[in-house]
DNA sequence: TTTCTTTATGTAAACGCTTCCATATTATCA
DNA sequence: TGATAATATGGAAGCGTTTACATAAAGAAA
C-alpha cells in the first residue's frame, strides 16, 4: 500500500495525497476529506525511507545550541570542553552521514533572532537549558531534543545518561569489595544529573542496610576542598570509599586526601563519574563510570531526524547506560 | 557525495560501485581496487534511506516473544489482552512498514529450540521476562529489545513507559485541586512498573509536604476488594483521592467504593493508569494516564532495526511519557 | 576460424515519496 | 464583459540505491 494506490482509489493525483499527508494548505476541504477517508480506511503510514530520501533536497538545519557559559568553557581548557566536544563530535558525524547541516550557535543568540523560523530542528546541549527556553522555542513548533538535560515537567525529547544505574553499580561494586563506610560527594541536587546519581547511591546503600552519607559541594569548594574533607573527617571519620558525582570532583578529592597524607586507594577508594580522558592519565588513574558521549550526540541526531521525517509525536526519554571502568583509584 | 560521483571519478558505472559496496562477486579485482580507492579517499558512507528503499525486502526475522501466561490472556477476554494487543499492533505495523518479517511465539518455545540461531533479533514483551531468559538469549549474540519491561541489573535495550512522571503528574493534579488526603493503591513493588509509579507518587507528596500513604494489593484482593477498602477506612479514614497503579484496580476500587455508598468523584476522586479503552466506557468514565502502547511497540521495532543494521552497540532505555486524560472519576 | 560459454560491465527501471512547474478552474476587478 | 489574479490539481522530475537485463569482451570448444 503506497501513496499511488491511495491516489488511485481516492481519484486524485499522488501530489495531492502527498499534500494532504503533509498538511500543505493548497488542498480544498473536499479533496482533503476524500483523501483522508481513504487514508484512514487503510490506516496508511508513509514509508519513512522514501520520505527521507525525497525530502533530502531540503537543507535541514540543526542548531546545536550551547549556552554562552558552556561555549566559553569549550574554548578554554576544561573538562566540560572534553565532554561536550565528544557529544558534538557524535552529533556532527551522524549529521553528516545523514546529509544534515549542523550549526553550533549560542543559546542566547538564537533566542533573540527570528531566525528560529528557518530552522527545522534544534538540539539543546547541557544543563543550562531552562523551561523558559524550551517553551519559547516550542511556540514556533520546532522539534527539540535535549542532550544531557532532562526537564521533568515538560514532555520534551531528551537523551541522557543513566546516572541512577551508574551510581547504583558503583555503590554495589564498593560494597562487594567489603567496604561499608561509603560517602557521596555531589553537586547541587536540583541538577537532574546529580540528583539521579544521588538517588542511585542512596537507594543502593539502603538496600544493603548501610547508612548513606552525602556532602554537597559548591564552586568555592572546588577551589579549595580542604574545608570539606576536614569536615568529613571530623564529623564522619575516615570513609572507606568516596563516590563523587563527577570526575573533576573525584580528582580534586584525591588531591586533597593526599595533602592529608591519606592514600588512595590504600586508605580510601575513590570513584568518579563521566569517564573523561584525563582521568586515565591521572595518578592514580581514576575508577569511573563512563558516559558514552559520542553515542549521546549520535542518538540525539537520529531522534531528531525521526521526529522531523516521521512527524513523530510522542516524546521519549532515551537513557544510555554508563560503563564501569575499574582503574587505580579504587580497590 | 553519492554513488554516482564515485562512479564518475572511478570511471565505472554506478552498478559497479554498488557491487563493490555490497561485496558482490561479479567484479574484477582490478576494478574493485580502483573503486575502493575512491571510496576510501572520500570516506564514503551509503545513504541508509536510499538503500532501504531500493532493497525490496530485508529478511530480518523478529520474534515477538510472549510468555505463555500473557498469551493465554491474549486469547481470553482480559485487559492485558488490550494492552499487549496494542503493543503488538505497533510492532507489526512498523515491521511491515519496514518490510520486516515478524512472528509471535511463546517464550517457552523459543528457549528450548535451537531455532534461536536463525533469528536476527528478538522482542520480549512484558513483565514475565527474567534475567535468566535474557542471559540465555544473549549467549547466542542475538540483539534483544525488552518491551514494557526493564531489568536494571542487565544492560539491555528496552522500551518502557515513564511511570514516575505519570504518577507524579497525577498526584500534582489532585493536589492542585485542593485535595490533600491522597492514597496510592498499588501492585507488588518488585515489578519495576509499579515501583516507578509508587516512587512518583511518594516523592511528589513529600515535595508538597503531604503525608503519602500506600496500600499494596494482591491477586486475591482483586477478587474481592472489600477487606482492603474496609481497612483503609478504618485505619486512614476516607481519602479525598485514590491513585491506583493501573486501570483495572481503579475500576475495582470505584466498584467497591460504590458498595460502601461512597460516590466517585463527589466523595473521592479516583485515577488509574494505563489508558485501556474500557476505562472510557466505565461509569464514571475513568481518569487515567494513557500509556502510548502502539508507540511502544513501534519504537521497539525501530530500535531493533537500528541495532541490527547499524551494529549499534550501546544499549539504551527508551521511556515514553504518558498522557493525562481527565474524565469522570475525578474532580 | 566459428560458435558457444563465461565473465565483467553498463543501462535503465524500479523503490515511495516530495515538490516545481504547468494547467485548469474559479473568483475579482475594472 | 473581458482581463487578471488567485486557487486547486495534476504531471513529471528528482532523491540515492539496487538489480534484472542487455551487451561486450574474452576464453573454450568444435
């Protein structure tokens, strides 16, 4: 069953059927009804490959939106840089394969421009995307896929990593090694990513009837982590293991512990999260949960293509599993 | 960059390029090398859509595996029937659209057969799939996608509905209507679906500083719910709203409440979960969260195709958002 | 040498859809 | 009323592949 047969039974041309299918305005009410009747009767579904092939003439622009903050970091030497670079690499290569034009722009720019109207789809990367941004863009009816960001109250497509599962795995690993005094050092919990990892840690500890203990850090503490470690040692004592909510924290923790003459992993095991490359070079090399960043970007593009070409309507949340990488910083 | 350009620069016909690309034997060594040189130089990648369109039928066999229990229910008149029928409809139509052959078999059958080796991919539907099943099949290196089932400890692709979000939405809705005494009646929490909905309910109530109260039901109670309602009324008092973890429970609750001369929704609001069709005919018509069942099946097939054709390696979890449908059983 | 195979390559027709362009119809205006 | 503009529809050319069929070249058999 194809468009041609539909056309024949509806007594119109294939062009007209296509127009009805795509909601183009140049069809009379009567014809539209006639075609729709046939369409419904046979429960017609457009062949995605054919549509995709035909439509390819059009320049599909995908704006990879990055907030000013992240963009600055992308240009500076930072871990964020590595993370998002990998994601963007995945985006660009997958886009190229599908002959889609990608442009990386700053979020602030696109929000001010009425350029929005020329865009076929948007990828919004990272934690700076807010509900307002999404709502604003949605008004234009432009498909969006969030990357490494999830906004629970909004039903919007997103690709994220499974922090809950990862944290849970790490915690179980430590427990399986006989460790019991495990603490979690994490970022602000209103960030969904940190929250997920936190939840995974807490619930796993509770499942094993162990007392979960967690400490929140802020940007100042990143400068100097001594006060935090000090506090932990005083109020909690020396933990057997520390699970940090990302790699930079983990490395900072190790550094600071060393200053306290506490050895990693002999005295305390440390596990990070993200799997950035520096972690491997670090001494001791960092045990971590690797987020498949390239895949994240790649999947986001594929999803966007699906949405655009199939008029896919149900938003989905795609979570990628992380990969546990055992290295030197933990037993 | 397409096959035609490759052909031109390699000084051969497009047919020949295609033959080289597909490893057909009817190409001389010399020509093959010539073409491959060009291919490598420009890092050519075949357009998937075009290929898909041109190939009339890819012989990918997908076994939709259904456990005996569910299969029995599919043949009998049950709500499970409706739910899984819709899912299977999505699977079959999407498969057909992609010219893939689908066969619905019973889980028990396939596990005993060495037929497994002839299969390109498997879809496992529903809550009866166990870790052992998956592990067994994985041994054969066959791609699997779980549908409406999630096994946290195993990194296996799955398509599920977002119970947490749905439950959370329902709870917020009730709270927004000024209701405070809200309880949750749910199934066994070791089923990930019920657990998710439970978590969504609990955490939302806590967010609003309300006391969450929940009751677990079992199959006997489904026969006669009087004891449970009795217990609730005695220990908790009359709730203002009841959120049930699926539609059948919700309807049973309403029925039983009516026997107690308690009116729905005047005295107590009731919300279900699933969005099965009977709920609409029910009196009062059921407020519920609709799981996009068709989409669930459809997405599962698409994911399986991706895994098979792209050799996609990172397993992902795809969650579909539910849709809140306000009807007569709630204010 | 002639005829018959075999092998390598090219030509062109699909695959199902979108969309530019042309045409036919109807409405609008002077 | 005739000229013009607006609107609805159809025809047909792509989109990038695959592949049946045709053809050319070369080798084998007579």
